[in-house]
C-alpha cells in the first residue's frame, strides 16, 4: 500500500515556520551588543525575562527593537509596575560591557524612582 | 491495446522524484533553523536589588549597617574600594569579600566613569563570594 507523505511534509513545514518565528522573536528583544563576560548565577530554573532594556555602548536605550528615550522607558516601566500590582516586576537590563556605567546608572535611577526593587543584569557566559 | 503507465526512473514514479528535491530542501531549512537557535550565545543573569526609595533606612544609617564596595576611578584607573583598601584586581576583591559576613548583604556603588563590564564584575565577584543580597547603587 503506498504511504502518503503529504502529512509529513505539512508537519515539516510547520516546524520550519515555528523555528523561523521563534528565532525572529528572540532577535527582537535582544539587541546585538557585547554583554559583560560573566557566568551569572548558573541557576537551573528558568525565570521570566520580563521587560528587556538594552543599553547600547553609546548610551542609547533599545526596547523590542526600537530606540527609545527615557520618557518612553518610564511609560513602559510604569505600565509593567501597574500590571504587576504587588508582585515584583520582572525586568532585565542588557548593557554593553564597554558602555560607561553612567548610562546604566541613569537607567537604574529611573527604575528606582518608579519603585522597581530588583533587576536582572544580563551576562554572556564565557 | 497496451496502455503505458507513467514513466519510472529506478523504480520510482515521476511525481515522487520531483518531490524528493523539495523534501531535501525542506529538511535542510529545518536543520538550519534548529542549529542556529541552538548556537545562539548563551546568556545568564545576575539578580541585584535596587535602592529602595522613600524608606526610613535610606541614607547614612544604612551605610553604617551594610558593607559597601565601590567601583570607582583612582589615578585614571578603574579600581575597587573596600573600606580603606584600594584593589585593582578582582581576584583580590574576591578574597577580601570572602572574609566578610555574607548575612549583612553588600552594596556595590558604581561610579559613572567606570565601564559596565567592570561594575558587573564586582556583582559577579560578590555573588561568587557567597553574598545573596547584593544591591546596585549609582554613586552620587
């Protein structure tokens, strides 16, 4: 009896589309920059990244692929804080290792003012 | 009258031969995207607390209770300052931090002039020394 391969082709195409779209989403939240070379906490459990704020080497801020200013970042964070309620806000700061700490300090000051109590600093595992 | 069936090549019908190339390309694409998603740079993170605003403990009283390491600049070079000690090497910083009680937590105060990598190295060194409560604080 001849075996129909049409369902297999359908599944393979679905998988291709799946991996294409997940790769695209990962690229959008993560800007192309050189993270600090540190091994991090090496925890097995996965944690929600939450809002990802990319701090580029020149100090510009990038969120979801868009370069934004502090006012826009303030709006985004306030939205997250409001939505989280009493729960801690998940927030990740990805800063270029060569960027001056002044840029990160600026972001940290803004986050502190808005009531964010903790953040995750992204690192690249060497 | 003899009716000839579809042409065959090596025992396969013509339609199956044409489909084989497409299946090959599809599998190649699948393997490509699977591999690229795995090869992506591995990232990790360091949790750090931020300075709480409007709490009664803010200010000098908290500095007296907590231990502070400063990532700052001295003589044009990035250094770590722990109490009265000026340390240039993170290994030395790690050995000094290991001598401190971890239960009191640690504040990493970061000068604007140092690089982010230098500041994050202090966070990592503190984490490696056993500190669970680490607070990142911009220097003012």
